[in-house]
């Protein structure tokens, strides 16, 4: 069990761009399809081993748009 950050993004393209960017900073992350696509159309979720504040800063500096960040605890990799 681990703690991390869940980021919602609209597209597979944004999810893969975010994954490459974050892995470049040494973060481990997974892309998952959002089973409950929200009204804003966020179809993908990134699960990242890291805190949301750092993840937010990295995504913003890399120009990767995201809709929501949420701290998660106890997820299984």
C-alpha cells in the first residue's frame, strides 16, 4: 500500500505527455481509464507516486493541462 496523487486529464495524449514528463523527474506513474468520466470529460487518470503539490508544479511547468488532483492513500500498484 502506498500514498500518492491522482490527476484527472481529458485525453490519452495529455496522460502520456504527463507520464513522460513526470517520469523524467523520477516519479513512477500509471495511466488508467476513468471508469466514471465526469461532466468535464476527464477520460483518464494518472496515479503518481508523489505529493500533489509537486505534481501540480511539474505539470504546470510542462504545460500539461489537468482538471483535478487528489491525494490518495492505500492504493495498490
